[in-house]
């Protein structure tokens, strides 16, 4: 709410107008039916579950990419996938206006945990696949996982840093 307050002041709103808006927003939130509040939270968790599944799919997709490409093309593809999915997660988290700061903290922890789990999952799966098939792979799956994890976190961290500067 502080961010909105400062933004409205910069746009020329008076303190009285901002106060009325704040009171109206609080009143509207209080009179929301329990079912609507439940739906708000359900949508949030539904999208986060989609994010988990999407991230697992991406980690599986990274395995053949790792086997087909090497060097800069490989890391470029991995980074683009990580940033694209990170943007999706960031959009989900930051564009749901009903989220409280507690939800944002949980979402941040969720993204970091998701990145770590993906890193471990992809690395273990790739190493087992390489061992079973006897394929020769030039790059280590752990490094690819780290590149993906860093790329996944870039959009979220960028939004947080930009938010701190405002």
C-alpha cells in the first residue's frame, strides 16, 4: 500500500483522495464473501501448482537439449528457458493484487526451492541417463542446472531490486 501511496502522490493525488481510496479498498476487502476470498487464494495456489509441473517438464526437456547441444548454444537455450519460465512465475506472483506481503515471501521461498529442486532433479536424472545409456556428454549436468536456476531467479530478483529502488 505504501508503494501505491507514493505513486499516487507523484501523480498529483491529494492526501485526502488517497485516504478515501485506502479506506474504500479496506472496506471492499472486508465485505468480500468468504467464497471469493477462497477463490482468490485458490487461484494463487493453482498457478503455483502449474508452475511446479511446468518446471518439471522444462527440466525433462533440458535433458535432450543437453545431449544435442554443447557450449554457447546449449547455455543460451538453457538461459532463455530459465528466464522465460522465471518471467511466468514473476508475473503470477506480482500481478495478483490480493496477495499480502506474507504471500510474496512464501512465493519467493517457493521460487528458490523450486529452482533448487529442479537443479537436483535434472542433475540426478541426467547423470543416471548418462550412466545407463553410456552416452558421452561434454558438459556436466550440474553446471547446466546452475545456469537454469540462476536464469529462473533473474526475473524475480530483478523485480525485487527494482521495487526496492522505488
